[in-house]
């Protein structure tokens, strides 16, 4: 049932993607704002209470409904799984930005590509050169495909099943939403949300990176993972971007020796792009940087990235199919 649920959800999402502004995200947004107003005092205990107040009810609801439907009908259980995956996968929610930027660059329409990249990531793109447009597009796409697809796959496989995908996606949203700069919100709230999502994403991010290495340039992906993941102050993003860039054979990010500030990736799901990695910065003295590898990304790299992502999706689907078959035979 796991494989069939994921397959049907991916097919449904290809035909009609869930928009950014939809009632489901509105519900999560309202709950997050109410919890913030009710519990945000800046104390660690209260920040944890605010986070669990949003996450637990929705996660438990997804699990309870799943087990109730499982006791009634397999078909109803399948429909519920497909619905939750459709609401949480979001493959098409970011892919149109990637595709439109790619097409604009192919037409040499730099103003259009810059405008789309700014709309997607919130980065300042005025006078941004082509190589930088491509680099930021690749970085945003790699992180987005992990959080919208591969991270969801992993949490759907854990024992709590549908509850896992709800937990993962809400935690990701809170990590972004509560780190939007605001005078009405304590920094402690954003730090707790970012740390909670970091823990939830620790294993999925590494599995995604392994997948990139398997379907791409394995040696460069592993080398970059081991030696260049520290370019980013977000440890999870660093692993994803280093392995993703290595799998494509290109350099992503800026070498630490040339950085004046840490490079922070901006991603977007249901609102303006924001930076979040509080409490994860490395304040120690910079270490020696391993030699760079690969080439500067260009427009053709975007097409290679599409192939990499789809090969990774096929790899995950094959693994899901084998797991489902093993469980069925067992």
C-alpha cells in the first residue's frame, strides 16, 4: 500500500498541484500564530509548548483517522494516505519556478529569470549574472526537492506513517515561519523550531544525499559531502548542497576563504523566503578548506539537475516497491 499511495499521490500532483494559498496551509498558519501569541514568552519551556501545541494535534489527528479507516476498509485507508501525501508532497509547488527560470535563461531573458528567482527565494537579484542565477536556482531546487519529496517519503515509511508526513511538513513550516524577523516574536521561538526540524531532518537529509550520490557522480558527491558541507551555516543544507553539487559535477556556494558572512539558503513553500538556521552557526576558527572541485554551473547544468532529480525519484520508488513487495510476501 505504501508504494501505491506514493505513486497515486505523485500522479495526482502532476495533474493538479496544490497552490501555495490553500485552506490547509491557512489552518496551519492560524494555529502557529495563535500558539505564538499564547505561549511565546521567550522561555525554553514555553517555546516548546508552543511548538507541540501546533504539531501534536494535527499529527495525532492524522494517525487516529488512519487507524480508524484501517479498521473499516483498505480502500478508505489508501484514499486517506493519498490525500495526506498529496497535501504534503508539493513537488509542483516549486518546480514551475525552476522550469520558468530555465526557459527564461534559454531565451537569454535575464530580467525575467532574475524576477522569477527573486519571487521564489527572496534574494536580491538586480544585476545578478547568469552563473549566480543558475547557482541560486540549483541550490533552492536541491533543498526544495528534499523537503517536498524525499523527506516526505522517509517520514511516510516510519511506523507512524501518515502522521509522520504531517509532523515533518508542519515542523518545516514552523522553522521558517517563526524565524521571519519580527519584533513581536522572541528569537527563542525560532531557535527551538529550527532545532526541532534539524533533528527531524537529520536522517532524511543524509538519505537524500546518498541518493544523489548513487544516481549522479558518486565520487564527487562523496568528496564534496566530506570536505565542503561546512560552506553553509545550516548543517543539513550544507550536506544536501554539497552532495547535490558534487553529483552534478559543479561547484555550489562560495568557498569559506572568500566568504565574509555565512551563506544561508533561502527556500519558500507558502510565503516569503526566509533564512533559518539559528543556533547552528559555527563560531570556531575557520578550518583549512579542501580544494574546490567541478566547474562553475551554467544553463546546461539546470537540465542535468532535472535528470538527477528524476533518477533519484525513480530510485526511491524502486526502494518503496521492493519494501512493499517484501512486506506483502512476508
